[in-house]
C-alpha cells in the first residue's frame, strides 16, 4: 500500500498481522497504523518518509502513538544511503548472485516513447504502478 492510498488506512487496522519488521519509507498515518500492530522487540528501519516530504514542517502529520515504541521495546533507526557507500561493492556482488540464482526478481512497467514521460511519472504516485518505471526510447 502506498502513501497515496490514505482512504484505505481506516480498514488497515483490522487487516494487519502482528509485525516484527517493517521497512518504513512512508511515515505519517501509515507508520501510525503499523505501530498499533508491532510485536515485542519489533524493528523498524526508516529510510524515508515520502508522505511528509512536501509538507511544511509545522504542518506535518504527527505519529500519535510513538509511546508504543517504549511499551513494545521497538528499535527504530534512520538510515541514509550515503553512510554505507563503502559497502556498495559488496552489496553489488551479493545482489548480482541473488539475481542469477533467481532469488531476486524485479517488477517493472514499461512505457513506450518519450511522449509517455508525464504518464510514467504520474504512475509512480498512484496504485497503478508496482516496481520500477522504465521509459523505452527507440532512436
């Protein structure tokens, strides 16, 4: 579920299973929904909060249940890619082997022609896209 699907959040509370690990790049109401379902000692690596990027900091959504981090002894930590660039070669080798072994499968949607740029860009912010967006341009 993407950050753009806020209308689905009220029903999310009934459908979430107990959570041990949640990779967060959405933040806001999505993180709030997740925090209501974390298990004891759950882990939440945070590498973005796209739902908040275009908000003035004084108007950003507050996550009202942060106290669940304490009550469930949840470990939540932020990450920036730049802090791990020294490990990129190792990562590349592992991902290459996973891809060759079929352990890693990419999903993508191909748009044809540069004239499809606006449509392809828009697809990244709606539920019409899962995975990478590729624009195929033929000379």
